[in-house]
């Protein structure tokens, strides 16, 4: 098959209350993950490994940092046939509205997507972790002479209520689709898997459309969302096929799932393999120095570039780019996202004059069960404890979500604070 006839379109995400405050200053695909990457790097890397070089990213909400990352990371030279294009929500003579949903975003970018001249359109989400060979998905689409193909992941009922669930017949055709089923009558008859303990097929939010079929559906169906509107309608009128993907896949669309998936990457045998010699995850090269550990103890730590760790104890944690961890610090079950820059001596002196702690984790602090976003200033002797059953709460410089304390980007936690 010739993947030059495939356009990949990555959905850049709208407002995400489930990932707030990580989305307070950025869109979902720009959220840092695994110490040095952004979420957008996962579908982008999967595209490049499959040889797909025509890629469009639909963006709208808090997208400035995502645009910077894409432009700095995925520029193509003049000898490359492909391109990476940002399709931002914009006012046109036809419409002045923001995207109202995933399908509406495609409808409003019809001209740009058609201009790519590709026979097939691959639609991807930007808040999932997985390594997939999209060529196998597209080949399945061609072999089955499908109008639409949906990637599906086996799940148990307990996890399935967060996803759209497909019913596959013995030939692999989708005969029924229920978006986020909650009640027994919605689940009845949806079993179609042969995987022990996982009899249901969850839509991964990954679709292959014949491009003509895609726009015919968008013209005849006024729905604004693929999961709620376009896919159910397609099942009634088109040949819709399922592609079962039973390898690692994680939707990180909530704080809890994001937190757990990141910490798993620091485990001795992580489920998401960042060390694949054939399919690496690409990101922006930053030319940072190697991380320096001056003492202390580290166990099951994913440590990114450019960090300085003094006499600290760090366990089961992710420590991101340019992180500074001072003497006597204990970090446990925590994501430290790091910093966008190093403070100069002059900046450090000015911040101290203003009563602000240095950037990083201050001397003698204890952090357990938290997400520390970028450029945060954690003072000395600060204590952040994991409290089972902690309710959601909002404060000026920290929040609690799903039992996890989150220190937002650029926040300041004064010396001696106990959370």
C-alpha cells in the first residue's frame, strides 16, 4: 500500500476540565509527559514510523505552546515530500464560530483537508499513549473494502463506561455502537471480544475514512461529534469495520489516568516502552547537559535531561527537564515536570529579594503523591502528603484532584507550607 495517499489529522483538543489545572495554560496535546515529551509526540511519532508524512493538527484552545512545539520540532526540509500543518479555528466568510466538536472541526476545515488530495483520512486523538503501526490499520481498511475502519481495544465493563463500545460481528463488521454506556440495557448484547476478562471492544478514537465518505457523512449529518453522531450514523449507511488492537493503550484524559500512566514509565518494566530501538518517540532536541546527581538515593526514577539533584531521596517518580532538587528533599510517587529555563544568578537574587523561593524543590521538603507543574517554586521544608480520600479542593497555588495534589505551572509554595 502507498501511505502517500493518506492524510493524518490529529485532533488538538478543546477545553478539558478533566485535566485541569494542567490545561490552565496549555491545550491537552501540549501537556508534558515522561519527563521530556509532550502528548502530541505520541501520534506524531506513530505517523512517522508508518511513513505517513502529510499531517494536519486541528487546534483551538490554549494552543500557543502547542504551535511553538510543533514548529520547533516537526519542521521538514525542502527535500521532503510531506508536511505538518496546523489548522487552527478561524473566522471565515462562512463561519465565525469556534469548533463545536470533533466532527464540526473537520466540517470547518473542509477546504484545507480536501486540498491535501488524499484518498484516505486517518483521524487520531492526542491524549492517548500507545505504539501502533498505522500501516496495518490502513491495510485492514483496504482488505475489507471498508468505508470506515475503527481501531478497537479490548476492555472489561468496569473500564468501558468511559469509552464508545463497538459490537463486531464474526466477520469484523461493526453492527452497533454505544457511546459511553452506563446502564444494563445499553450493555446488553455488546460483547464481541474473545479476550479473557475483556469481552467488550472500546473505540480508541482512531478512524480511517475514505475521504469522500467522510465529507459525504459530514454533509448529510449535522452532528458535531464523531462518537456521538457521525459513527452511529455511518454504521447505518456505510461499511464500517473494526481493527482490534490488543497491545498497550492508555487514554490519559483524566488527572488520575495521566498520573498513573506517567509513574508507570518509571517502573522497572513499564507498560509503555520508551526504549524501543525501532520506534522511538520523537520530540524537540534541546541540547541540554546530562543530569547531575550529587548524592542521595534514587530508585525507580525516570530522570530527564539537564537536572541537578543534590542530597535527595527520590522513589517511584518522574523528574522532568531542568529540575532542581535541593539537599534533604524526599520525593515519592510524584511527577515533577521541571522547568522551561534556568534562572540566572541575577534572576535568582531578584526573586529572593521579592521573597520568592528558588525554582525547584527547596531544602528539606517532602513531596508525596503530587504533580508539580513546570517552573514551580517549592520553598524549604514544604510538606505535601498523600491523604487517602482527599476531596477535590482549589487553593491559590495548589489544587487536589482525584486524591492527587497538583501545583500548577509557575506556582509559588512558601517555606514551611503543609498541604
